[in-house]
C-alpha cells in the first residue's frame, strides 16, 4: 500500500539528515511518497520539493522579522497542501521556529506528527517541552541526553544515534586526498555555512589566523566551505578583511578531509563542532551574531556552554569565544598550544575520544527509518 508523508527540512543540515532517513526507508522496499520542503539531498532521493531549503535559511531574529511575510505565506501554503493531500504523517526535521508551529497546526488537522532531531528546548524555552509532548506523536533524537529531557511527559522519545558518526567513519576510511595546505603545520578554519555567519565570524577568525602565522612561521590554513557558493562568500569576506593570513587556501566540499589532516581547528559553534570532534581534531569554538539576536538569546539560553561538543562533554572541553569574547588575540593564544604536543593538546584529544564514545557506533539513519515506519503503522494517540 502506497503512503504519503509531508516532510519539512528547512535547512541544509536538516535536508542531509532527512535524506538519509528517506533513503533508508526506500532501501527497505517501502512504498512511501515524500513531498514538502527540502534541499538537494531530498531532491536526489526522489522527494517532491515544493520549496527549496535555501529559500528558508535565515540567521538571527532581525532577518526572521524582515522575512516574516514570506514565512507566513510558505506556512499557509504547506498547511493548505496538508489539508488537500491528507498525508499519512508529517515528518518535521529540526527547524523549530517554523516546525513547532506547524506541528500544532498539523495536529489540529488530525495528522500524525513525527519529529526528527530535537529542537534545543533543553537550552532555551523549556516551556516548549510540554507543548511538544502535546503536538508530537513521536520524537527521534540524535544526542543521548535529550531523551531524559522529556521524562515525565507522555511523548515517545527514541535515541537513534548521531548521523555524523557514519559519515566520519567513512571519511576516515577514505584514502588521504591532496589538499592545498600552504605550510606544514595545518590549521582548519570553519566559519559557518550561512552568509550572515561568515560575514560576522570569518573576520576575527582570519585575524586570529594571521596572528598565529606571525607566531608560528610554519603555519598554514585552509578555510573549509561546505559548498562552492559558500566558498565564494568566504573569498569575498577574506578579500575585505585587512589583517588576514598570507598562507591560506579555500576548499569546498572536503570538510572532513581537511579536518582529518589538520593539527587544530577554529570552528563556528554548531553541528560542525561535533563533526570536528568525530574527526579527532582539537579545536576552539567561536560564534558571533547580531547584537539583537545575542541580547535575546542570552536571556533565553539556559545552558552553560554554546558549542555542542561541550554540551555533549558536559564541560568546556574546547574553549569558547562567543560574541564580544571572540577576540583575535585570545583565540590565537588558545589555538597555539594545540599545535604542539602539549598537556593541553593531550587532554583535549582524550576528551574528544570520550565524546565520540558517548555519540555511539553509528547506524542512526537505519534506526530512524525503522522507528519512523513503526510509527507510520501505529494508530494515532
């Protein structure tokens, strides 16, 4: 029997995770038709894309406010489509600002709601924990500590594993690729994947790299960009940054290879810190956003660390440089001991190994697909 599922993955990272689940469902020979919001990964998996995830990517409160009309139109369009097609389930992937509201609306239509990747309600808006329990039928989480967040609610929560574990294992098994490292001591720079992130984060990171280059004559840098579009933004920002390293290359689509070969990394807070940990590369964590977004976020965020690698570790394993603390001098000083065989480097390598153990053995997409299909067959609560 053919079934249909409305999927909403409004960011590149969510599109990657959703496409892994969809492919795992297809590998089981199940006849499920997916349609909705996604990117290249879901499109390549045969999903009918109504709106591209690239249209939906925003960073910061100010941009959300500026584009409110667009998001409201897309929301109403997708809700009308759900009402018209009556899918067997709605699969929502992360993207909480949009998807939590859509979950409530879908629930009112009598649709089953499956949520993959837990919104960070444990970090901000803990009041939404109860809301999620009321409007979501099943939650599939990718960090082990997230399951306990919903203890005491009736929501069914399953830890499926961290999807990046499989990707990192595959990358470590690949032959080493020639990368354009301009010097022997290799430092990776990961300033984010969105244009706004790169505009705010890359200039102080580049200045920190230039200071390291002065102190360590054999230092060379690669900025790892996830795509050619992102690489173009990186080159543009570097071209406008007065104090930047002379020995610096930009590489697109080879982030794991770059991290595998790097001695240390400067990484924008987010999923990239987990990827860096899985590749065993010591790092510092940096983040800068608009003053308005930071002011609001500082009032809402209730966790002691921002970098996901540190949240998983339960301590500040990797030094964090957030907003005004993202000063080039301080960042360069924190990276320097990671480039040599120092106690700081050894302690961080041990901590990263513990993080990798915590994240499990892989197989997340397959487990997520099994639980998704199980919930698809189950009666509505």
